[in-house]
C-alpha cells in the first residue's frame, strides 16, 4: 500500500497497544514503525533497478522480520524512555511487533506480491485492494486524527481508534467478497463461452473495489476482461494474446531473466519487435476498458551490451544480456480521457 496508509495503520495499531500509557507518542512511534519495512527501497542505491525491484517486499516484508526488528527497537525505546515506569520492555515489544507485521500483511493484499515467507521466492498477492484506495485510507485517517485530539485516558479516544481499525478491517473483508463475486461471474462467462483456461487472476482496479480486471491464462495465450459490480451484461473478453514463452528458452538460466519472471509473478508475454526481444509484465493489467484493451503496458527490452539483436539465425544466445525498462504506461497519456472511460466502465454495462 501507499506510505500514508501504512503510516495510519502502524499509528493506529500502536495506539491500540500503548496509547493509554504514553498518549500521542504511541501514534508517532507507530507511524514510524509502520514504514520501516519500506526502507528496503535504499537497495536502489547499491544494485541495479531490476534487482532492487525484485528485492522490494522481500526480507523486510517477511513474517521473519518483525521477530528480528521488534526486540531491537523495543530494547532501544525501553532505554530511551526509562522514565515510563508503567511501560515494560514487553509493552514496547508488542507495540513494535504489531505495527511492523501489519505492514506486510496489508501489502500482501495488493497486486505487487509480498514475500511473506522469505527466503522462499513465492510472493503472496491476494489482489483484493489497489495500492491506493481512498475508501480504506481516508475514514481510517479521520478517526486517527480524532483520536489524537482526545485525552489519552478518555473513552472517546479508545472509541475513535477502535472504529478506525474496525471499519478499515471490515472494508478489507468486503473487498474479498466483491472479488469473489467478480471472479465467479467471470468464471461463469468463460464456461458459457466454452473457453478452457488454466487460471483466472482477478484484481482490483484504480482506487476502488467496484471495477475488477481479470487476466485469464489459457494453454498458450492470455485473454482479459473487466467486471463491474454494476454490470447487467456478461463479461466481454479480449482477443487472445500469445504467450510466446518459447522465445525465452535460450536465456532461461540467466539471472536477469529469472528476475523478470519473479517480478511478473510468472505472468508475462513475449514479442519480437524492431530486432529486439520484449518482455511484457502483465502485473499492471490493461490499457483500455473494452474488448480492444491491450496488455502491452509495462515492458522490458532484452538486449545485449552493444545494443544489437539478441538472437542469431540459429536462435542461440549471443552476448551478455542487458535489460532496459520501457515506461510506456507513463508516456503520451490523456489522463482526463482515461478517467472518463474508466468511470463509464465502472458504472457498468
């Protein structure tokens, strides 16, 4: 999730744990603790961008990390705030542990994928909430602000903070049920169209839990669709987009290729354009909101160090690989027009 949401979640959890004893210091410390897992972004100063992207949401977002970081932080704070006779080392430990562990648990519900079980490469991505969702964050933030202005021992303080935690948690459960509805209707439409599929990946779209995008994996291709909870018509599927995974066979043992596959959670397409091999990561979904929508948004050019073609006439590997990200999804976009189309699709068909 975005940084603001993680700050609010960490602050609220810390307030519930220790707010009665130390007041707004719990909110401040919890806000800091809630952002600690995202400090893994500093890896970008030491490794290439692709490696840093793969490392993000790794060790610091694992279920192991809170067991390592919390005792250290608790010991430090227990020394700094030794004047708080009513606050024990265990109190600090509980506060930091809960504020830190809730960060990856929330991130795992977004599309990026979180290595909860690091060092294993498997990334958990429930995809029931977009990385920025105002419906989740703003009420939560409002109740946290109200909490901060109450006396630390008042019943209203506990009430406001509890309401923030309850409503935000309830919303996450609701998004899971909404995803289930979307998934069911898309699967039903696939069966009615006699489309045999391997997997359906349904995810929340921008800033909401009403419109869902779905990526359907077939034997040798992908098709895509959208489903709004307001839809009265059946889902309409795009044309088939070939996987072309065989294009990567000569390079499958290369570290950078494995990193690309990990980053895409195994969902990708390959094309060969302008004498270079292009890896299309499907994690960002589609460009467009109808049957003509395209998954060609987020790509990496696979090249060698001289900038010439990678494959020779015998389809054999040539020189060392060079991976270059193409941020086409950020260029030449009419956001006003896209928002209008998005809103129309969200209203249902």
